[in-house]
């Protein structure tokens, strides 16, 4: 597997009066094509800020970001927006769907912005909604859906333009345990088909359900990077984190 994503000494600092907050403090991260990585840590540790930097939704203070071998952290906002339409799918914790567009229109819009013809976008959207089990919700407005249904639609939208990289920020944060398990199962299914995925979560169960690697953050830094192979297993990985 080749390298898809890499950061070098990535930093994000905020000024609060006379205090400098180091939300992301020198993160080096490598993600290979086809990997499923979870980034775990307590609230305020910098994991969501890191994900926003990787998607170009926030700008780093220092360091480098490479996607597919190309340095992208210096891109303008417009160039980042074009990159996200084709190369990066992003799943927000709060779903972030357009409330006055139907489910189908939410997906079609992103497809058209990504370069698909309207008819192609419609066909792709319907196929994704069917695959994610919410095809019957295509004509509905997002506000009429349950939280689990909205998150399925958000995942479908993120995958609309077949991006090499899927980033998900606390995708189960607003869901009950049963729905959370179903959502992680869907992500795992796409991963098995070759999708590269990075998920941010504070939930240990979510962190170890489907991932191949568990990256732990604290105070803006990576403090552990554990491969979840058959010899490690979820319980042992979590015990290692607690002991450290």
C-alpha cells in the first residue's frame, strides 16, 4: 500500500489573551492507502482540530500536509474547496446537511459541484442511498429523518464523488449505541472495498470496532499509535492506553 496522507510537525496555535493554546502541537501522522485509522482522546485534546486541518477546513500555524504525495497545506481556500469536492469526503458530527434541500438534492448538489452531470449525479446518489439503506428518504427533508438516518445520508454525501480519503469527526457522537454500531459497520463495509478512512472519536468502543490502527492524542500531541492486529485486539490496545 502506498502512502495517501502524511503530516510533518503539524501545528495549530490559538491566542487567548496573553496565552498561546497549542491545539495541535507537532503531529506527525502517516496513513496508507486503504487503511482505517481512528484518532482517540478526551475532549479538548486536539483530535477534531487535527481532522479539520487535514480537510482544509482550518489552517495550520506551522508544519506540512501531503495528500497523495502532493503538499496541500499552502493551498488557498478556493483550491482546498476544489480538493474536497473530489479528493476528501468529510462526515460531520452534526451532519451538516442543507435543511431546505431534500436528501437526494443534498447528494446531487455535491456531485454536480464535483464535476458530474446532473443525471450522473442523480444515479450515483440513488445508488448510494440504496446501499446505505435510506433510499426511501430521498424526497424527504433532512429535518424529518432520525439521527441515524441523517448520519447515513451524511456518509453517502461524503462518498458521493468517490474520494480517496474519508474523514469522519465523531460520526457516532449524537447517536445511541445500537445506531452507532450500525454506522461503524457501514464504514467498515466501505473500508473492506478499499476506502481509506480516518475517524475521530472519544469513545473507546467506537475507536476499536473496525480500525486497523488506534492513534491516541493528549494535549495536542500523538502519545500512542497502536496497530490493532489479531495479536493485539481491542481490549489489549485499550489496556495499553490506560497503563501509559
